[in-house]
C-alpha cells in the first residue's frame, strides 16, 4: 500500500472538470485507489465519490493505492493535483 499527502493547488478544488481529469487518470491504473479527506475515504475512480468529499483549494488530501502499480498511480495523481489541473 502506498500513501501520499498532497495539497490541492487550484483555487476551486476538485469540482466537476478537475475531478473528471483526476478520475480518468486514476482509471489508467490497475491498483485500487482511494482519496481521503478528514477520515473520509472514497474510491478515486468514482466521480460521485470524489465530488462528495467537497474538496476545495488549499485542502490537504491523502491519495492511497494498493496493487501492482500503486507507486506509479500515487505519483501520477499527486503530480496531477500539484499541477493545479492547468487552471
């Protein structure tokens, strides 16, 4: 299992468009992937799950993966979040 903390950089957080990019990236990996905010964990491959966390800019989240490509998955998703989703 691989876990990394990351601060959401873009001002509006993970609203519909950035959340869609995040989910598309998560679905590129075989590992099970979750996003955790304040003890609440959701499937990172689920749009409704990610949106339900209400992640806004400046929020710290954990990206957790478990599987054959867990390290690559976490590193890739952390890089995407740190990029601010090109906003």
